[in-house]
C-alpha cells in the first residue's frame, strides 16, 4: 500500500481487529444448557487511493441459545441470532478537482428466532 498516501492506507474491507467470545453453561439441576457467542469486527476510515476513501462502523454480533434435553434422543433448541440488531453503516468518498461525492449505505438487519425440535431414531 506504499502507492496510496496515508493515513489509513490499508486494503479495502480489511478488518484491523476481530474477536469472538463464546460461552456454554450447563445447569446441573435441570437438563438445560444456555450459551451464546459475541463477535466484534472493528472498522473505521480506509484510504483506498489518492482520491477515494471509505468509512465503516464496527460490527457487533450476539447469538444466544437455550437447549433442553428431554432424553438422549430428544431435545429442543431455541436460538436467537443477531440479538443486538445492529444495522450496518458504510460510507465512501470520492474527491477530485470537480468536487467531492459521498455515498452512504445503511443495511437493515433482522432479529432471527429459531425453534428446533430434534428426535433421533
């Protein structure tokens, strides 16, 4: 990226920092397991070329679940995906002698519930 002037001259869509943290907890008194996963991807400004740059906000994702085991062959899982319901925001800027063009994009996200029943034969 030496040909692109700084600051923030890195590859487009390159994530400087990402992390995941997951946890599962099995209750002893009842046949229930609870768990979840939290994910993080940083963002920020990126210089793509001398005249083009972009900006994105950090993404945070949270998925949760509860698993009830009736016996060794039967269980029910309730899962919640995208619990934080964070919309994705990005912006791109192009500058030249004629002026500056800025495009902004907001992508809506949805909260997803799943209920699965599983029985092994």
